[in-house]
C-alpha cells in the first residue's frame, strides 16, 4: 500500500500503528522518529519498526505517510522539527486525542502542507503507555475519527481512511469542534470525574483506610483513574474549553441530583435513574459486537443484548422432525396492549403497575417517548413496568423529536394524543416507518382543529400544540383500530363528545383499556364515544399473552399426536379469536378455561389436546378475525384429513410477504398438494410430509409456521432468515424447545 511510513512518537499509539502496518505488510518500510534512544532500541527489538532516529527531518524523508503520535502539547514542536524533510506529496496524519489544538499547531508550523494534513484520533487505548505496551491488533474493530480541515484534499482523507480500514478500524469523519465537544463529554469528563473521585476519597483522613471498604462497584467506576496522569493532564488542558463546558453541564446535573436527595424527592430521583438506566442499555445495545463491549453483560443487561441481537443477527432454524407438545406456558405479552399500557398509564393519575409487558424494540420506543415527555417509568424488568402517571395534562415538552422506532401503532396513536397537548412535538421513526402513510390519521384530527404536518403524507410528523380541540363525529371510510384510537385519544382533550363510526368492527383494545383505567367509553353498535375532560385512574394491569403468538403453539398441539398444552393468560378479545373458531371447525380439541377480565381485556387459559383435524372450507366471515394466523393454519390444513379451502383472503398477499405464495411453495416443496388462487388456496392434508429448506422472506410468521410444520414432517426442516422472529416473539425457539419441539438456532 505504501513505500515508507514514518511514525513520530513510538509510544502506545504510535508503536501499535507501526506494529499493525508491519504485521499486515502494508508498507515496504516503517521507520520511527523518537525522543529517547531507549524507545528506539525497544521498537527495533520488538520488531515494530525497521529503522529510526531522533533526527525527525531525516526520518520523514521520502515517506509517503507520516503519523505523529506524541502528546498534543508537543505536536507543534514536532511538526517544526520534521518539516525540512517532508516531501511534496507526503500525507501527514496524527493520533492526538484533541483535534482543535493539533490543527492550530499544523496551521502554525506547516502552513504550506495543510491540504495534505488529515487530523485523526483512534478511539483505542490502554491504561499502559510506552512502546512496550504496543499491540499490532489494538485498532481492530475500534473507531477512528478523522477531522479533515477545509483545506484537506479529499484524496488525502481517502488514503488515510483506507489505511485505518486496512488495520481493521471503522472510520468516521466529523469536524474538529464536534470531535472535541463529543470527546470532552464521553471520554474526558468521565476521566476527570474518576480521577477526582478517587482523589477526594483518598484525601479523607490520614491514611487510605477507606479503600479497605471499597468493592467491585468502586473498582469498576474508577478503572480509568489508572490511566496515564501526564497524558490526561495534557488532554484536560489542551481541550480546556470543551472540558470546562462538559464539567459545568455535569456539575449542574450533580447539583440537581443533590437537591433531589436533600428534598427526598423520590419521583425526580427515580426519573433520573430510570432515564439513565435506559440510556445505558441503549449505549450497550449500540456497542454490542464492537470492541467497546468488553464488559460481560450482567443480568440487567441481558434484555438489552437480546434487543441488539434482534436487529443484527439473522439466524437459521433447523427443526428436527416429530415430537409431542406438552406442558404449561406463558407466552410474551400482546404488543398492542403493551403500547397502550404505557400511554394510558402515563396519562393516568397515580402509579400503574404493568406485568407481562412485551420487551420488544417497538414497545421500548414507546417507553422512551414518554420518558422524553417527563414521565417516570421504571423497568421493564422481566416484563414488569411501573408507570408514574402525570395525569391528562401533565406531559412536558420533550427537548428532542420523539423516536417511534418501527412502530406505526405508536406513531398513529400519539398523533391523536399529542394533538391535545400544550406543546409542539415532532415524531420520527426508522427508515421503514418513514415510508408509511400518516394522512389517514392526520385528516380526521385536523377536523378536530389539530395542527399536524406530515412530510408528503409520511413521517416526520410535526404536531403544533396549544389548540383547543373540538369534538367530531367521524365516519371512518374503512375499519382501522389505529385511526379510531387516535381520534378517541384526541377526544380526551376535546370539549364535548367525540364519536367514531366504524364500517366494520376493528380491534378495540384502546376502548377496553380506557374503561380499565376508569374512563367512561360509550359503545352503541358500530359507534364509540368518549367525552373530553375526564380522568384516568392508575390501575394494575397484566398484559395478556398475544393470541397471534399463541396460535403457533395451539396449532402445534393440535397436530402433534399425544400433545396436551395449556397456554396461560391469553387475550381472547373477540376481534382476535378467529383462530380458535377455525381450529374448532376443523375438529380441534380446545378448551377455554378460567375466563376473566384484565384491564378491560378478556383473558383465559387455553388448553389444547391433539385431535386429528379435518379439512374445511373456511367461512369468509372469519377471515378478518384470523388474518395474521393463516400461515400456521395452512400447516394445520396440511395435516388435516381431506382438503381445506380458503377464499376471500387476498390481503394475505400484501403482508410482510406474499403469505399465500410463500406458504404454498414451502408446503409443496415438502410434498404437500397445494393449489393457489388470487384470494386463497386449497390444501390437501396428509398423514405426514417430507422436510427440506425454505426461506422465511423476512416474515416472522412464515418462519414460525414452518417451525411448527416439522412436528409432522419425516425429515428436518431448515428455515433461513429467521431474524425477524426475535423482534416479534423474543425467545420463540427456546419456548418451542421447552414444550417439545426440536429447534436448533444456527448463526
Ligand atoms: P505514550 O505511550 O506515552 O507515547 C508518547 C510518545 O511520544 C513516546 O514515545 C514519547 O517518546 C514521545 N514524546 C513524548 N513527549 C515528546 C516530545 N516532547 N517530543 C517528542 N516526542 C515526545 O503516549 P500514547 O498513549 O501513545 O499517546 C500518544 C498520542 O496519542 C497522544 O497525543 C495521545 O493524546 C493520543 N492518544 C492516546 C490514547 C491512549 O489511550 N493512550 C488514545 C488515543 C490517542 P519517549 O518514548 O522517547 O518518551
């Protein structure tokens, strides 16, 4: 890659850079410019360099790259010393921890060379210094920040980027000012605090007796106070302005914390700590699988690592054939209800305790949004969340956009809820949410006086508060639980009775939960009404298990001979129970036990025993009530006696995948007789079928359905692309194995 690379300052950073280039054979010659003879001898003995000298001008002669890694305060003198030897085509870069002062040093000492100067900072290090600590793999999977100046030639930046990448690093570019601010906050401030804390305690009393009582927490917190004092002294002074600003910010936060302790203000204290807790989880999730996640996750952090794996890993499921499904299980909570428990809990007066909360990424985004609006939320911890409600008018203006992740439900419901606030908000989401339509909700809300701007119909959505909302009677053009919910939530803030008229029944979780929180909701045929200005009262809520998740296990127990499975606390909201009706029509042995009410939602335990199913013609009126459950129902049909015919389900072709085609192709590849139509299919059931390899098409329900299919297969079924399963149903494979399936998860 290079003819000659010169490294000036052969300490930890420079020595590691030289060693990494030598190890990878990226330059014909690596030479060092040193201050002490001893360092040169060490560098040569360790094999990190080919030659070196204390004559810096001599060292840099004919070098195509010069990397300067001396203390930032020494940079200018070093630049001056090496200048006479620099070639006209050289690229000069550095490893200094502060960038503004390095750039100033270059401007002072090397004005003619500025287009060839690429300031940089490897975010890597150790508590040890000197060439003896150098390590050729130090930069692997670490970040390097480059801060090219206005004058820097793009080709020079590209060359240095390629060099760092060849050393295994990830390269980011930003301005020097931004670098110095960000580093002051995330690196320099923590070091300053660690040094200060240890010193403060060490100065107590005559001896250091206090440390006899310090344990693991103290050691972890103060690890970085073992860093090189001279280097850090240098950094604090070199980055003085940004370090002072960060220290002031922290001092302010600390003073506030102190005040809340003094006043025993437990709500504010919990607010700080729960926010910090979730922010740290977020940080750990972001840094998972990078060089910065060397800390073993403790129990608190396992939830986060599950999240981060969700978005990154895309495992293959290999499911061995056969098996019997037995036992009692509690499946993850319903997502729609998890979202609403946070929203209504936040608007309620008092403390709402939620159990069975689905800790998926979407529901966590809802929690974060309400935290950003000043609501104190503890957890989630093993499905438990405590929401300290602020009342209908207690939300505070967030100081940034509210991020909804991938959750269209959260965004649409919040559009209604936020239309009634006294402050402005902006709602954003991930890339896929940014493409989804929001006007369907915005339009009726505007009729209520809400001021909402979408970006050509899609997020980001801007909502201007402080509007007096007026009640409307809205005839929905098509049934939609999200539109209905948004209008009802806005209706809580309208002066009078807000009414929604549905053309067909849609899910009614919002109405039920409002009632669960003691807010009167009037239902009259296809009309739902709320009167604004009431109050929600905190309650205890156990989120029912999601019947869509339960469907996989219901079908599993139906088709595997000898099975007897009980699914505890499953939501049996009549708008969702088509799966039970269809399976019963096919002859399934399903009993609904222990029916009860939980926060307004009907729940029950569902017991399913094996029974030979019969093929049926699925009644079209049941299709909307089981729309998400068809992939697994097709598996049930493949094992039933006779043929099953589905029609009137064209919607299945435009779900996460074309569920008719994908399931038909997979089942046919196992040897099942399947015929597809535009709006459905015909499946001829059989005693058993073969196995094989199928694609999930990134559709979680397809992946889980084929997993269940293995119970009646004669050979293993391999399902590729199962990453989406973890998002919708965390722990699916483990639960499946727990009840008797045999799923191997391969990376
Ligand atoms: P180090 O191990 O102490 O090495 C510093 C090197 O600079 C030594 O080889 C030293 O030479 C030489 N040096 C010191 N003062 C000098 C002077 N006045 N003139 C000429 N050479 C001088 O330090 P380091 O950790 O490698 O740090 C080097 C640079 O990298 C600093 O700018 C630091 O901010 C930055 N950095 C450090 C870390 C980290 O965690 N350590 C991380 C990222 C960036 P002798 O061996 O002859 O004394």
